[in-house]
C-alpha cells in the first residue's frame, strides 16, 4: 500500500473545523503516532513531509488550530521553538510562572507529589515540572 494511502486511512475530516483528526495511535501529549520505516513519528510531522516537503533543520511543525491530533497540512506551519512558545502565550495556553510558583513546584515535588498532578495545577506539562525540578530551567 502506498504511504499516502496508508496515512490517509488513519484520519477523518471533522466537518466543522476542517481538522484531519488522527484516529490511529495517540501518544500521551495528544499527538498522533505513525510508524514510518520501523520508527514511530509524530503524525503531524509526517503530514507536513508528505504534503509540503522536508522540515528544515531547527524548525518545528506547529498547529494554527491548536489540535494536537490534527494532521491537516493547511492547519500546520513551520516555526522555531521560540515561535511555538510565543504562539502558545498569544493564544492563552502558555503559562508564565512566577518565581514563587517555581519554588512551590519544587517543594511539592520534594514531598513526592506526582509531577502530573503538579503540572495540572499550574497548566503546564509534566515535562516542564521535571525540567524545573532538575533545574534545567529556572536554575
């Protein structure tokens, strides 16, 4: 089966939004997963490559629609990590933490509270909590 057809068999078009919603495997972050040459790839990146071409080094595939499972190339655009963060903040999704909140996150983590629970309280990802606790960010 051709790659494009195999890919197309794994999404449906949502009539109201025009999103192409991934119906196959979804990872915990909400993005679709697609097996390509024995390697799991995020479906929206595969969509970009199938319909738009290669992803230049240093760029990411971002969503205009903010639907992680959407693979509609018309809803995707290229940008840097900084563009992704700015887009998130502009759309009211990006949490901007204050110094006191960062300390609270570290204190709660030291008390062995689950990082997912902490993340949910602050509107951030578990991976962000992990990076705060290990001082990879907010050193």
